[in-house]
C-alpha cells in the first residue's frame, strides 16, 4: 500500500487536460484554459492532503505537439541489433540533445509520466483518429505505467468514440471511461477513481479516502449554502422602515437595499463553491445586476416562477412593499386601539416605543412582502443547486436549476421565518444589528433545515 499517489494528466494539445483537472479538484483558477494550441507550457501540480496521512498529487502536463516526428526520432536513437524495452527507449530519448530542444514539451510529459504512479490520458472524441495520435499512444505505452483513457466531450453531437476505443484497444489500453469535463455525469468521479483503483491496486485506500472526502465536502458546502440563504431571508424578513404610506422614495430605497443583500448572497455562494464572482460577470450569471430574466421586484417574473400573489399584493412603483400598520399583532385601525382609553393608548405607545410614536405621527411600517421573500428564496436555492453540480471547467453562462414544486411558491413564509418579523435588530440591513443573537442564530438554523 502506498501513502502518496501521483497522477499525470496527459494528452494532445487542447484536448481538455486542464479543464478535466479543474473539474476534479473543483478549482476554476487552476492553470490556463484557452483555444490556443499549447496553452500549458510547463508541468503544474496540486497536492491534496487526505486522511491517514495520505495524499494525491495531480500533474497537469503540456500537450503533445509533434508525436509523429518524436516517434521516429526515438526509434532512430536505438542502436542496431540492440533490444531495449519501452522505458529504456524513453530514457535514451530524455538523455538526448533534442529532449532539451526540438521535443522539449514532449520531454516534460514523458519525464513526468515516468515519475508518476499512473497517467490519465485525455481524449477529445470530437477529433478524428489520426496517425499522430497512434504514435502518441505508442510513446506513452512505452512508459510501463498504468494508463486510464478518459473520453472527453462524449456528449457532443459529432464525435468519434467508437474509432477512439478501437485505437485504444489496439494499443493495449483497455481502461476507458467517458467523462465530460464541462458537464460531468453525477457518478463520473466515482467511476473515474474506481477505475484507477483497479489499475493501481496499492492506491485503493487513497482513492477511497478521496471519494469519502468528496462526499463530505459536497455535504458541507450544501449545508453552508443553506445557512447563507437562510441568513439572507432572515435579514430581508426582519428588515423594515417607518415611512409615510405614499413615500415612493422610501420604497425604492428599501428595494435597493434588498437587491444589494441578494447580491451579497450570490457572491457568498460563488465564493463558497470556488467560483470567482468577477469571472462570473453579469453576462454570465443572470442573477447579477437583475439579469435573472427580470428584477427581483418584477411582478411578471414572480408570476412566471409560479408564486401565488395575494389580493393585497402591491404592484407598480411600490411592488413588493408591504404597508403594514400592524403593531405587535394589532392593526393600527383595529377596535382594540380605537376604542381604548387614552391611558391605555399611552401605555401601549410606551411599550412599543418609537415605532408606535412613528405611527401616531402618520408613519407606517414598511416591510418586504412575503411573496418577494419567497421569490428570493427560490432564486437563491436554484443558484445553489446549479453550483452544487456545476463543473469548474464550465466557462459557459450559469444556467439555474429547475426545482420541483415547493412550499415557497405558495408565497407564504414558514412559521420559523415569520418570527423574524418581530425583531428588526436581527437584520443586517438595519442599524444596531445583533448578528450573534442566539435566537436569531436558532431561527437561521431552522430555516436552513427547511431548505434541505
């Protein structure tokens, strides 16, 4: 049994080696991805520590550029009437002058493969099978290292998967899996690492640890993402302002604060899943700057999402603003207050402090409508689900996951979240926020649990 597994990612230039590695290590910043040939010019590595003092190191290597000429050159190096095995041939090549000159890039690949436990050979199945790929595989087969062939872009309409499998079989490479780096299957990683475990039996424990690590990371991120969304919902639900009922500017200001709070949640989710918020520009991520089909406060977007709107839902310039005269559960115009004695009214005003005094002066409580909060929840949950399964090799715009019918579409807040209406100091959008309030944290945890 080994404690450190070294894997070389190899293949022809621009076949998706770096993209595959980004997907496997969940890091969209590793290496450079480009349509230009020979983007990776040096061997880059990343070491991933695991349990029981084990680790995996991935090596991203340059692409083969002239395997036809290299194959001929290696064979010419072998002296006549001399029998050399594959490793001896490659060693002879690495000691030759051309390993530092004409075939400098290929030498880096071969050297790294010889120093690793196995090679992962990446194939772009959209490419036709050409003689240069035959020679490329023949050179790698000389290394005496186990080779796992990964068929990239298998979901493409035009591909040559059968032809590639035939070539691999003729070259003695029978460990083959399909793994689209940009849109990997849900069980893709498990298949890849289990295939490697069959090729490198001493590394089975390391690969098993890595699979456990992947599952734990996925569960932890999903839990943290739910907490991010839950805290956002508590912030928006607890937030209110005292304003005149016809004060449209106050409504606009409140809407802008909520939009910024949504943006913070988006950025936090992107960071959690190791996607760069600057890289995911407004052209790429519909949720940034209101590009989620429509603004958070767009009534048509609410209806398209299937959110049930109550008859009292405010539309137009003040959409999403709930002009709520309720104080402690009592309507300002209710008989309980209108028919109260002056002393009782003053006592109530004292109890509710500045909020009641505001209302007695013609101000009302301005808060965000339940339907908007439900809409916000659905938008963020859809983003979370997209990021949960999004490959870090995917450079296309984020497409938000569709959700099954859920309680949030009813436009009614869950009881645990409704509690936040009573505590304005729970909201980071208000002054004097008490973020560490134990009851606030308890409610956030309850809401996060409902988001599972």
